[in-house]
């Protein structure tokens, strides 16, 4: 019974808390909503795919796999990490958070090794959740210097002993998605700003490229995060102490839930595609104090934007989900410590009603409702506002901070972003300059002294290569030769990673109009 408790999927068991254990009924079935547990799990998988730091030494082939980690306190994210060249994700969390890890929940993309687990449980964490596939010290991968998989098996036994004798609850937290969730994510991803901007440039406004990109991405992620052979999966589950999940219906349910989450992750990642013709480019009509080449590399900015896209599926707004993530680049961060390099997480949020409110406390109607008194816009808190409110660190005015928003910031949020001292904004641009019934987007274009990077047609490079350009093409975060083609203005170009270059948005509009 002890093993059953530790391996529980928490799908039909008693909840740890209402917010954590249910898929949430607050939307009353009108719009599917992602549970926080599944959101944290997906973010941990996505952090495993964080682009490698160009200043870090390339990691030699090893049986130790790269791992993503989400640190959560009181159901709020306070850290996003991934393995570095020298340190594991769990070790990085100890360095970054120290004793603040007490009573935190940690979500790993792989079961942590004994070296990480002993330090984590010693810090007094509350719960450790992990993805039930190949662990951090791989049981599948064989490399020179290991006696077969003996060292990996010995480490797995040590992890089980640490788990059995610690107060922290080490378990698998996977919840089945609500009905039609995958379909809903596919439909909304197809309608997001980034896909629609590319579609508008396609002959006949075609979005066929999205399906192809999605299929390729899902195929890559299934190979990375799933174990195709059922017998091999069962063998790994037994080795890592999950033998009770090897019997049906638990085993089939586990694999089904894992596959659905990978489908969802692949779909969301494909909604911000790598494209030679499109990218986030500086749209300031007047140069700021920053130099043009100080934008983030394309693959890193894209990764952060997908984080924000995942957050949109926690929205409480029936009409549109918005996500926001704030990162900063430290001046004195050890380059080889975190897998994210000098970048560190500050905060994140999504649009929702005030904390503690119930479903019927506030109006949910949009501008289709003639009575302006019962519209939602005066009550809903925007994603940018939540990200600033619940940030886990202060924004250092001497460091380069950046916010990634899935939609153009409105006139209510732009002054807040500027006042907080954020240096860069990465966002969609479909609403720039628009005035809607209850909300307007005029201040974004007028904003000065903040670099604005929006999803635009890539300007033609004029001599020389940017020193920050990525050397490896990426599709949804996986290193591989580019294989997704977009047809723009009658030309076929193969998807690959690009860099940020400053560009006047008015030139972009002229190019689009032409």
C-alpha cells in the first residue's frame, strides 16, 4: 500500500487541495481549463528543452540526461530551471533558492538522481513530482565509463531508499485532461497572433503549415519524453519503484495521460513556429538607449513565449486567454551554473479574476452585452498585472529585464510595465493601434525608452552575421535540421532559428502591404 501511495496518479484520489487536484470546475464547462498540476508538469518538460547557452561548454555524451524543473510555493511558480553543463537541475535549485525551498513543491521532467534528491529532501521540500519515463540517470542510454546500466540501477535503488526515509512526498502527479482539451488547444493555437500573422502573408491565408509543424513537433517530443515499447516502459517503472503502475488499467491510463500531455505540449510549441521569414523584431520607430544587437537570440525568446502560451490555458476569461512571463538577465550570474545561463525567472501570470473570488462573484460578459455595467473588463486582472503582482523577485533597474506576452499589452498595462522598470517587451502585434469597445491598444506604439519586439516579417540581412545568431536550426525546441516550410510572398523558405534585429514597424507594414 505504501508503494501505491507513492506512485499515485492522483486522478481519482483525495485532493491535496481543491486548486491542485481538480481540473477545475470554475469555468462551468464552457471552456476547458488546464489544472495547475498539469501546467507545472508541462512547464518542467518545456524547460528541459531550454536552448543551450552559447557560452557554456558543450556537454559530452553522458548517461545523465538534461532535466527541467519548476519550483512552486503556495501554488505559485517561483523558479524555472534546467540542467547546466556541470550541475543538475536539483542542484541548481539548491544554489538559487537555498533554505527557501522549505515547503515548496518541485516538478521534475525526469526522476531526480540520488545526488539531487538527498539535498532537496534535506532542504525540507513538501513534495517532489516527476515525469514517469526514463529518469535523470538514464536506464536506457548506455555510454562508455558505465558498467552497462548497473550504476543507473544502483542510483535508482538509492533514490528509493531516500524516498522511503524522508518526509517529502515523492510521487507522480498526472491528471487526465478534461474532455476536448487537446482539440481546444489545437483550435486556439491556430488562432493565436503568431500563426495568424504568418497565415495573412500566405497566398489565400493558408494555415496548412501549422498542421505539418505540429505533426513534426509531436513526433520529436514523443521520441524524447515517451517510451514507445511497453515492455521497456514497464521495466523502467519497476526499477524506479512504480511497479504498481505496471498493471492495467493503471498502465494504459498512465500512457494515455502522458501521450495527451505531449500532444498538448507539441501543439502549443508549434503555435510560435521557427521561421526564416518571421521573428520577434524591434519595432521602435525611435531608437532607445539600447543597441540593436541586445535583443535575445530567437530560440530563447521563442522558448519564453511558449511558456507564456502554456499559461494562457489557465485563464478565467471565456473569450481570450493571455499569458505573461517575466525574465531578467543578471550581470553577475555564473555563466555555467544554470542551464538558462545568465537569465533568471522573475514572475508569470494569466488573465483571471481577483484571488479568492467565486465563479458568480463578477460579470463574465464581453462587449456583446449592451449593458456596460455587467461586462467583465472592470474586474478581470490582466496577465501582465498578475505577473508583476506575484513576482518572486524584485526587478533590478540595472539589469536587462523582459516580459513576454501572448497579446499586445493594452493601455492599462503599458504604463505598469514601464513603471516596473522592464527594459524589453516581446508580444504579438495583431492589436497594435486598435480601439475596441472596452479596451484600447494605443499606448504600446507610443511607448518610449522600452524596446518592443513584435512578431514581424524578418528584414533582409545586409552584410555580416550577427554574433548572437543561433548556429543550429530548431523546431519547437529540438536541435535538428530544419524541415518546416512556409510559403511567403511566393517564396519557399525552410524554418530555422534567427536572431533579433531592430526594425522600424512602419517598414514592416509597408513590406506586408507590398
